């Protein structure tokens, strides 16, 4: 009996994984524990290992598919062994599997007739132009049950593609899955309201490449604007034909330039999709207020200079200004429990321990690992843990559990020269501190003005949970703790 390869759950908060690549293809031999595919969650990248020795009989999903955890993604068994009926998510074989190959030659693995979709795929052209994808075929109006294969209809509904705007390339002009796939490459998905509008117009209206909805989704208002622009263009063209040859204008120098290349399109998926959803949800669901202050950085710079003078083999020499700021914040949060908190619609929860998150810029996107019990760690221990978590985030080996449970977050753009910015809350946390560059700022010293190196700080609070005055007091205490860093370290 074939062995199922189950997509494991990577942390309690992970609901699905993106299949990045298949290391093994159908027909390949594998051994127990050998990596067969690489997957990406909203937090990190993982490898899925073979649960048994044998041959890859089938892979049930393609690279780029977003698959629910605990799903069967492949089968391993003896060469030629059958896999269970109905194993595929869409009721048909996955590309590249033995069963798919059987269908391609008209001989299904189970001994039955080829599926209608498989037969259509054999007769359909291999490619379809983007322009053809948006034309309406008289034989495929997009009405329910009318010249559209089930797989094509399901894909169009799932991706928000207006079926009335598709040309069928299957037998008799039937719309098949390949037609929907071609349309997906020409524009962003349509919202349900936009699909209804497009259907009502018979699929003849203009469809822009992207819209104003979340993630570039095309709304009904975008379709209306596109129709209006098309009408204006048509009116202008009609007016232009009435001009005499002497009235015709030469094209501008800019218009005469040839295109320099094609735009780059990056699918919004995986961690980038999650970041977008969380940032949008944070701004939509919280009352964010940002206030800024500056901390006298002379003591921090002096202390850091002394640490750097130590031998390179001394761990203290690797301590950074960001480590010192995180240490100061962890201590100040002890005296401001309302800032070390999260908020739900029903309650505000204040935590006795400071689990301090810090933003890490990785090639895959922004990650926020959490230093547990930061308020009880020494400066050296906090620095070591921060570096461990940061490196794990950059390499993609971070444990999902280490990205959860934060009670307050720090994000640092100072090394990029940013003097002030507006951090976005890492909801449901009620506070996030932005650390900015150190710049000289004028300061009164008795009757004289002197320029003092000042560390910029930007605090964003959820005004539903924290009022302005408590937030300002917290920010002042953080500034004072940084100004008197050696006293902070001694406490």
C-alpha cells in the first residue's frame, strides 16, 4: 500500500505552506528521511522528508501551490503501485505524475476513460496570447454551465477571474483550465462585485492590469474607471480622424522612445502576503498614535566605545547600541505594565514578563523574533540571544515558536540614516518603539547652545489601550534610561 507524505504542521499558528520546490519528482527513488520538497510558511522555510523508502508515485501539488497543513502532498511506494482513487485535490492527476502521464496518452491509471478536462487539454493550443485571454468567445459566454469545464470554473471562482472575459480554446470554444491560467497572467483577480459587473457587461468591458483593492485586486469602481477611460480614448480617436494632415502633430520626444523592457511581476504570496495582510489589519483595526523624542546618546556612545576597545575574543566587544537600547527598554517596561500588553476586543492583557520582539530585515521579508524574559537577562545574555535569533531569521531556520508571544516590539532603522518614522503596531501588542539614527541636535547648556549627539525615538501606541500621557511618560523614561545607560545597567 502506498505511503502518504503529509505536510507537517509548523507551529500552532501555521495553517498552510507554500511549496517552493520539489527535490524529488515522480519516478525518483527516495530513502527514509531524504528531503523530497522545500516549503515556506509565513515565518520560515522548511524541508519535508520522506516517511519511507520507495519510489515517488505522485506529487499532488505544483510548485507555488499554497497547501493546508496536514494535507497529503505525495505518495511513496513500489514502482507501478497504484495510489488511492480521488487522491488529487481537484479530482485529477498532478502534473508530472505517472497518473497524469497515463491520462495524457488516453489511458487512465484506474483503467477508466480519460477525464473531459484531460481530453480538452490534448486538443487545446499550447499557448494563448494575453489579448486573446480577454476576448469573449461566442461559444463561451461564461453563463453558469455553458461551455466551461468544471476545473476551469472552480479555478476562475477561486482566483476572482471573470469567466465572461475568457476565450475558450477547448473543443467547440469550450473554456478550459489553461484559458483561466492565461487570464491570470494578464491582470490581478477581480472582486466578486467586479465579476458581477463584468458579467453584466457581457465580458466586453475593459479590465485594467491591477486595481485599487487589497493586493491590487480589481474592484467594480476600477472597471468603471477603465470603461470611462476607454470611452474617452475612443472619443479622442474619433476626433483625431477629423483633423487635416496639416493639423496633425508630431509625436513628442518621450513618446518616440522605445520601451526599455518588460515590467517585473512578483506574486504576492507566502511571507510577503502575510506581512501585507497584517500591516493592513493593524492600521484598520487599531487607533495608532505616534510620538517622537530624542535621547542624549553621549553615554551610550562612550560605553560602546569602551566595549569595542576590548579584545575581539571578548564577547562584550560584540555588544551593539541596539543591544543597549533593548536592555534599557526591557527595564523600563517593568515600570509601565500598560505598555507591556496586548489588546483584544474584549480585554487588555498586561504581562509580568517582558518578551521583547525585534524586527529583522530578511531576504524573504520582515520577521520579528522574540527574546523571552528580556527583563531578566544580563546585557551579555540579551546580546547573545538577539544575535542567535537574528541569524536564524536570516537563514530561514527560525523556529516558528520563536516568532510568537511578543509583548512589545522594537524596530531599528537608525543604521540606514532614518531620523524619524512611524512604526506600525505589531498587533495585538499596544506599543512599538522605532529606533532612529544618532544625529547632532542643539541643546541648551545654561545660556549656551551646544550640539549633542541624540538618538531619535518614535513610539507608536494603540490609543484604545494607552492614552497619550502614559505613552509620553514611557517614552521619557526610555530616553532617560538611555541617557544614563550605566545607571540602567547597574539596576
